[in-house]
C-alpha cells in the first residue's frame, strides 16, 4: 500500500517545553521485518544540530515481536509488544513536565522519567508535525489513521480510558 501522510509544518503549540498529550487511532496493515513506520511524529530528525521532539514507531519484527513505541529524542522509549495487522489501536502519549507515559487501548503501557526531554521552541525545519510520518518527512506509516488530537496538558489515566471507551462505543 502507498503511504498517505500529512505534513502540517511547524507550530509553536506543538513545540513547548511544557506538559502535552497526543492521541491517535492507528491500524497497521501488516508487520514488516525490516522497516520502521511512524503514525505520528513531531521530531527534528537525527541529522540536525538540536535533536528534539517525540514520535511513535511501529517497529520491525514479527506479529509476536513488532511493537508500538513512544519515543522522545532525548532517549525515552516505551513499548507495547504484539502488534496485530488489521487491528485498530488507540495510542496516547503524555508528558507531564517530568515523565512520559504511553497508553495503548486505554491501558498504561509504561512511564519513564524524561528529564532531558527537549522541545524545539524556535521555528525552522526542526520540529515540523507529521501524521503518517515523522516530523522530518521519513518513516512513513502505510496503514489507517484516524481521530488525531493534541492537548496542552497531560491527560490523566481516567481521561485516556474515557477517550478510548467513547471511541470504541461510538461506531455505527
């Protein structure tokens, strides 16, 4: 399948050194043994002077070993193992100013201290926002994506679960 993606560009609201959350529904069509795929990202890329931002990967592997991972450029890496092709996943990442947390389908996968998290606070080509790709226009996601949301606060576990439940109970 050909990847579809949206490149929103740089937004100061997505690049503050402050609490935030993102949520997106993702449906991978397959597991790839060689390539990383990115359903959403706000990442500068490794080849710039100020590596910063965050993104989600579907990692290479088999059905039993492929993961979704919430990653910050400063080294936070929280993973959910067992990605099944064709299933929808509600992916939520939060940053409360100190810690990053990753939720899949309303359940907390893990929390890590992120004291070195760095958001890029100046416009330029550093942290453009991408849906269906990383912010540096690479690692395309070739599955389905829906209902992206960005919040300027860290959602609570109860809010994440409510969003997931509302999403799974609102299909017609």
